[in-house]
């Protein structure tokens, strides 16, 4: 009977050691998970900032396109007027 008790005690010590190893590994995994979650949150914040900045650039681009079109339209109008004035000058000359 004593041998059975000793064997049971040894087995219990092995189980306790295994449980401690598992608890340690679980704590390490929880720490790693917390670090990964913080990194994920940081990446999401950077993504949000990038998207916001990108949308601002898109709005600026649209504004510049409108300005460019306005300048091209004005340039074409001035060019047309210039051509008309040249014709008038040729007629008078």
C-alpha cells in the first residue's frame, strides 16, 4: 500500500509540475496576445490616419482639377480672342 501511495504522490507531483508549466505558458501566451492586440490597435490607428490623409489628398486633387480646368478654359478663351484680334489686325493691315 505504501508503494501505491508513493506512486500516487509521484504522479501527483508530475501533474502539479505539468499544471505549473501550463499556467506559465498560458501567462506567456496572454502577454503575447496583449502585445499583439496593442500592435493591432496601433496599426488600425495608423490605417485610419492614412485613410483620412488620403481622403484629404483626394479632395485637394479634385479641387486642383477644377482649378486646372478653369485655367484651361480661360486660356482657350484668351487664345480664341487672340486669334480673332489677329484676324482683325490682318484685315486692317
